[in-house]
């Protein structure tokens, strides 16, 4: 039976003894979510390559297989592994890569499965880096052979790792599409020049514990826990895109607050080219949300929200003219324009005209929120190539009791002469192209915070469509973005390419 150890215990109590005894140390690493015959064969072959077998596994918070994975927690997975006769030591890796384990163990042999022999098959693109790190520490990489099993497929089919509707959808989707095709589009995306136009919004989250109703008033009482700020709005969309493409430009108007300006360049300029116009009269938009957390379920609920948006949003005419002139002069340089119309004054009639007339490929998102409800309707546009909107935004665009969502969606698609998507929360999404509507279920019902889900859907669906992918692939990728985005607090992080492709791989394993 193997022994569960920490990295510190191995480094301080075990490592030198093994070296002194001239033992050949073999390392295997993975998620090992469900132990199956393939793993046993893999460990047996690995143990035969040396004297001592160390098995490390990725800690649950770093597993990139989509919401709800791993199926088993760290403790159970380590116990499974330690019970296998071929395994001598088991330890936990605290990171997205195996680097911390390689540097701790310094294995003589690092063993991977046969499926990793071709680096191009590794979605993470890390196998070459792992090989270099192992060799730098004096080891070498070897591969086991034999039949390849899939823990993910077993969990998805036998343990209900995926909901029934998602499994049925993927069985059908796989008949027409492949993971290899999606990876090819992901590579094609890297060559696109993309422009994001829209408001920069500061999402300020105030975390608190609810204490109940005030004793002398009908109002909530809460205890402050902490505060965080994230770049949202068009900046959030640009961040999602930047994981797939290094040619992302964000064009926006914001206030001239020095601290916000410096922080924005400090946090974003290394991945996104910023072309900003500054207003001396209108401040950068800040949306302050008071939230409470159900720690048992890791879900966040909004209690109250405050914004600094003026009652009549907009910017001084000289600033708007400068921004529009820059947009008109440069828009022709981009393969795709992502227009994020939040209805806060940046997108006026001239900006709309420039973008609709001159964008080579236009991905449109026109949002409704509490500040502009009924005032920022997508039907004010007459052209797009693809669009996204949610159920409330569609209802406001076509306020009719007699027409259902599909009728309204067909009307919008016809008006914009575009294909697109209606996001429907826990119900998933509709896609429309040439009047035909298809449905895609939500890929997860595990939700922390829905604030950034729509932006992530828009970014990924639009990006794959701009690269020439089918509307169906755009739906699939957008839904992955939405599922991952719904498990990020606000816009604290952006959706990473590697997480998206890993999740796609999980879904294809049905």
C-alpha cells in the first residue's frame, strides 16, 4: 500500500534516502478522477521501469475539465491511488502544471500514457515544457503502451457526470463535428485582428454577511467581509478574447481618473492594446454590488447595487468626436469588430453608423440593464454578421404576448440579416441561421455568479464564427464560455483557452 505524503515530507524525509540507496524513481501525474483498468496497467508498466513509483494528482481547484469536475475530491482520489500495490508514494500537486512535483521529486523517469507521444494531441500544449523540465532535473520521459481508457467518458456515461440532455446533445453533435476541427479553428483564430468597442466598467464587489432586518427600520443589516474590483464591460470581453488571440485592441471612452487609468494599463496592456479616449466631465463607470455567499454551495447572491452612471449618460461632444474619428480611421484594419453596446453613452448614432457600414465582420451585443431598461434595444441596429442577446432583451425588442421566443428570434435575425444566439440561462441557448432554430442545453447547472456568463458566451461564439466555424460550433463554444463564466466571480478572471479546450474535450468524451 502506498503512502500519502506532502511535498515537504517527500523533500525533507524521503528524497535523500532514495538517492543514497541509488533507487530509480518513476513519476506518474494526472487527475485520476476514476481509477480504471487502464490506470492499473499504466502504473504496472511505470513501476517496471524503476524501483519506486510516485504518483501525483492535480488538486481539485486546478482541474480544468469543466464545472463539476473532478467527480471525486482530493482526499478520495489520494486514497484510491494509495491502495494500488504498484504505488509507493502519493502526493498532491497545487497548480495547473506538474512543475511543482517535478521540482520536488526530480524523477529519473517521468511516465506519460501512449496518447501523449504526439505533442500536438496535448490540448494544454504542456508536454514539451514538461519534457524540458524533467530533463533539466536529470530525468527522461517515457511512455506506456496498451489500450487507452477514459475516466472522463466513464464518469460522463456511468456516473452521470453530465446531465442527460447534455449527453444526448453531444452524441448528436459529435456526428457532425470533431474536437480536432475545433482545435483547428482555435489556431485559425490566433491570426485574426480583432477590435472590441464598448464601455469599460469597473465591477466593485462588496462581500458581506447578512444579519437580518434592522431593529428600528425595514432595511437589511450586513457585516462587511471585504471588497474587490474587476474590469468588466468591454474590457471583460477583450480579456476573454485575449486568451485565444494576441491581436486584440480595445477602443473605449472612460473617465480621466489617474488611479484607474494606471491600473488598467498595468493589468491589461500586456495582453490587450488599449486605445482610450478620456473624458474630463464623465467618470469611469463603476457598478458597486453588495453580495453574500452561501459558503456551503459556493453561490453568490446580489443584495443591492449602486452605480455612478448619470441619469442622462453621455460624454462631451469633443470627446465623442475624437473617439469617432479614431474609430473611423482605424476600423478597416480589423478582421472582426466586437461591439459591446451597454447603453451608457459611448455608442451614439455616428459610432453605430461607422461600425455598421465599415466593419468587415460585426459581432453585436446590445445589452439591457437597470440603468437603460427600454432605452437600449437591439432593433436600433440594421446590420450584423452575428449577434447575441438574452431573453429579456428579446422581449423588449419585440413586446408581444402572442409571439413566442422563436418567432421573435426569427424577426430579429431577419431585421439584422444575421445569424445569432439567444442565451436562456439554465435552459441553454437557441441558435438561428436562415430561419432555422436549434437548441443547445446548458452545459452546467453549477453556478457561482452569472454576471460574466453572457460576455463569455458572446466572446467565444463570436470569435469562432468570425474564424469561419459553423453556427453550431459557435453555439457549442459559446455555451462552454457561458458555463465557465458562470463559475467565475464577476469578471475576476477571464475564460482561458486551455480551460475551454479541456472542457470541450470533456464534453466530447461521451
